[in-house]
C-alpha cells in the first residue's frame, strides 16, 4: 500500500499537520508530492496538498483519496520544503503557506478540462484520441468515464494533452479561431492548380498553407493576406481547411511591440560591479550582493547583463520590482532585452492573465519572471539569480498571513538553489546596509550617475517663512517661478505629494467637530470630484455635510492638502499648464497607470502630479524640475522608521530630475527644514544619514541592533481586548529572557479599525531561542476564542508597519 501525507485546506491549529490517506490502487501511479487532491474530511470533501508519500502508516484504518485535482504537481519539491520554513518563520499554518505560492485562479471554484495539444495527435494513444473526436477539450468527469487516470497522466508526460482549470467565477480560458489545412500539401497544390484564374484569394490561401501547415489565428491570416472571411469559408466548406477554437494565453502585453535592445557597453563602475556577480554565477555560489548605486547610475543594465550570464547557462531568473503596476519602463526593458522569455506577474493583471503567466513558468516556456512580491514563489526548478530592485521598499513585506518578507524568502531560495541574490537600491534599508558593513552581504557600489551627469541641485524652502510673508498658497514663490520657467522652456515637471484626495479632514470652525469614520478611529478624507468623504482604512463613504452635525454652524472648512486640491490650484494659477494626476483614484482602472505615463512620455503634459507611485523608476529625459510639496508628511508618524522612509522617498523623488542631458533642479517645501533626514536627502548623502540614524537606533534599541516582533490583539469589545492584551504581555514577560525588552500593552496608534478595538505589545530582542515556541503557545491557548468569538491575534515578526 502507498500512503499520502496530506495537508488539508482547513486553517486551524488542530488540522495544521499532515493527515494520512490511502492511495487507491488505480491512483498509485498518479499521485505525486506537490499535487492538490480531493479528500474526505469528516462529513465533507476538501482540497488538500500531498506533502509526501510513505509505504506505511501508524493508523490502522485509513480513508481513501477521492481524486487528484492535478495531473502534474503544482508545487515542486523545493517549494514544498520552503513552505516548512515559511510556516516556522512567519508562524502561519502550512496550508496558508501553500496557498500564498499559487495564483488566485487555483484558489477559486474551478471546472477542470482535459485538452489536446495541437499537432501532437499522432502521438496520442488510441483510447485517449477517441475522447476528443472533433473536440479540442473534454470535461474532466467525462474523460474519466472513458479513460483511466494513469492513461491520461502518461499522455501529459508525452505532451499530447494537458489539464486546465476554468475558473467558473473568475475569468474563462481565452479562445481564438484558428485555421489549419485538413489535407496534405500535395492535395493543396493540386487543388490550387485546378482553380480558375478569378479565384485569386483562394489561390493565395492554398499557397500560404502549403508553405505553412501549422494552425494560424484567423485574424492574423486576414491581415496577412488582405482577404475576407468568405475566401476561407469557401475552402472550409470544400473540406480543404479546418476551423478550430484554440486556447491562447492572455498576454497583457500582446498589443505592444517591444523594441529589441542589446547589451550596452558598461562604464568602469558598472564593470567593477558586474565582475564579482558573474564570478558567483559561474561558480554557482550562493552570495547576497547589496548593489548600492545613486539614482540614475545604471543599476538596471547590471541586472540585465547578470541575467544574460545566467540564461547562457540554461538557468532561470526572478526579478522583483516594487508594485504600482510594476513601473512599465522596467517591463519594457526586460521584454526588450529578453522578449518572449519573460513572464510578468503583478496585481494589475486579471485572474486569467495571472494564471496564464504562471502556467508559462510552470511549463518552462519562460526563463525570466518580472513581478511584484508574490513572484518570489515562481515555480522555477533551476534558479540562477534573484534580483530585488529598490530593496528598501515596504511593499516587499506582506501585511496579512503569511507575513513574509520577499527578501528573506529570496535568500532562503538562494541557499537551496546555490544562486546569487542582488539587492539593489540608491537608499538601502538600514538593516541591509548594516549587514553589508559586517560582511554578511557583499557591498557593490555605483557612486556616479551614467554619463557622469551631476546630481540635481536641491533647494529647501521653509514654509513657515512663506506664511510670515503672507503667502498662504501651497506653492512657495520659488517653486511657482520655476514652474513658470519650465512652461516657457517646454520642459517637464514632477510634483510630488504623498496624500491623495482633496483635503485631509473636514472641521467645524465654531465647535471644532471633525468628521470621523464610524467604524475606525480616524478622520475621513474629503474627495472633491465625488463630493464624498472616504475612509482610507475600511472604505466607508458618506456625503460631505454642509452644516456641522454637532452645532449646526455653517462654518465647515477643509484642512490639509491632497492631490485633487493641488490639481485645482494649478488650474487657477497656471491655466495654460497641462497636468496629469496620478494617484489611487486615477489609476484604479486596468492599464490606466501605463497610459498616463505614456501620455507624459509623449509630451502631452507639462506637469506630472502624483503620490508615491511617481517617486521611483521613472526615467524621462525632459524632466528638469521636481517639486516636493510637503516633505514632512511622513516625518511625524508614530514609527521608528519615519525618518528613514522620509529620506528614502525624498532621495528617490529627487532622482527623477535631470537624468539625461538637461540639468535637474529639486525643491523641498517643508515646515521642519532643520530635520537631518530632509537636510541629508537634499545632499543625497546616504552615508551620513546612515551614521546619524544608526546612532539613534542604538540609543533606543531598534533594528538593526535589535529584532522586533509585534503582537496585535483586536475585538469588538474594548474590555475584552484590554484583558487579553494584559494576559499575553504577562505570559511573554514571564517566559522570555530578562534582556528582552517588552513594551505595552498599549492602544494602537489607530485604536479602532472596522469596528474592532486594537491593542499591541512590542517585543525587542537580540537572541531569543524559545520565542517561536512561546508565541505558538499563545496562539494555541486562544485558538477556540479566535475561531468562535471574533478575537483576532496577529503576530508580525520583523514588522514594517507599527500602526
């Protein structure tokens, strides 16, 4: 007998272990580790993942696996073992780790179909070929009525059939009509000669198919030969050509032509940096490189040439870039250099598109994946390099279970594959730079911009002075003059403000009432275009009051500034300027992000106004001015990383100016011009910032000197939250070493979200070997209340957001 160890899709403490299931005889050849199967679990049937196969079981009577959901494993051996590591390091259930590795299409309701692979019919066993008759696909259940599972699996291995999942609720397979010849080449030629001279179009068609016998998309055929469908129809009716609806990959970049690019000559700096990477690739050595290069120093070319080296060895590459529909320019560069070998994974794609891109990877049809955080789980089996661009970005940390950091996952996969990791940034995170200083990572530097262009000049404007001189506008005199100057010269400007919407809050001038969200402890943001108040945490929306709900006064005023308000102001003071606004509101539709950037690239606008999404990755030759409207938006948040985030953001934004021949200028408007993160960002002096910030971190016992773990407790009843928080903090205090610092419990900075009160406890430690065990025991202890009582306990190891 063969026994399968199965992790079932029931996320709970009691089920977070493998269950033994007997593999029925007829499935013994079929079931493999990494497959999803349907198993009986209590009274119901659930999905599960086969973790391993054993010869025996310690249990006497076993239930049988009902059926497999895949013919080939969806998780390879390395990803199965990675799930072990992930569940330990992030304290999540094994099933959550498995689910995180798969595209959304494999998590929904699905209908399975068996499909034949075009052009391989002659290799197919008779019984299987009979299934299809004139059809291209058969529903799974139908196929199993006529053919055994192992017969189907043999055909999958031969490549004559494949199993696909049609997601019922979320996007279908994409079908396109293809035309192909039904008869031999000689018959086509004979028939073509027998046609009369007037049937020119049909003759052309027959000549075409005698030279190209493989199926071709009807749409392509019509444009290629400049013919109508009537000519095709005539030959189909005569039995010479056949029509078939063939599945095509949904290619999000199908409409686009990518201009082929080739390796550029490297500068001396780049050559110095590339040499050790190439050496590590050649020796198949796992090494983590921190590529620290100023903005515009040519990091992307280093990535591209390193990947070329890896592909030449027949290995694969993963490139992670921060989200925001993956800076389209980055995709252009990779698609331009490696063409069809590139798959792209990000949140802007539909469920179907993501699934298709993932299948290309699984079938070894591509060699490079460019994607956001979850692309780190791409099912490659022969990784040669993993690159994380802008490694300091917060988006690499997942904020719901499993709370993994893509960088940690990359390093773990790198160890297994013996491959190099490149972490690139102009402003590395303090943790990474400290590791590079200690020699844990190898530091590589690109200190100069390409073509030795100087960094832009930065001017800091004290907005308190502007107020004193009577300027109440959101634009300082200097910025306004420079904006006008750029309009006259027909150069482009980027204006940055990290706040979407129109106003930060709405307040009554008479009684001080602020319009708040009824579900969260936070003021609502005013959005002018819909005339609505919105909560950016739970999505609550309401209309803007015209009178105060508390005292009925009509003195309702809007405070703070958002991107919408800036756009209105610009229209008043510079009516001739063409403005493109980019924030969550204008880029929520598919492809909007790319279209807006293309318009800006084509010179259809003078000013690009936006939030964080315009801060990185943009490379436009005519941008000569960058204005940061409020440099201190993030400085005063209750977060020990607020100075670091401010420095990184300001440095990144400044880096958009003067990247080509024209010299760039940058203006920071701020109410705290003396703050070191603003001063040093204006000089792009990362080294001095690193020293200053590290002193502060050391004094206050924060990373990289200490590790952090944060426990957040939430519930609808305040007293329940306080009680549980105090008990948990007490357990942690009693069971961890005296050197460990425990802060709390205290109310979270945002004390209520979605009607749940929130308390937190912060643990700071250098070495705490039994921390995992203590935290697991806490989760186990409150397990029943978590599942039945609405209590939520989330544990974030190395948190990035402390709110």
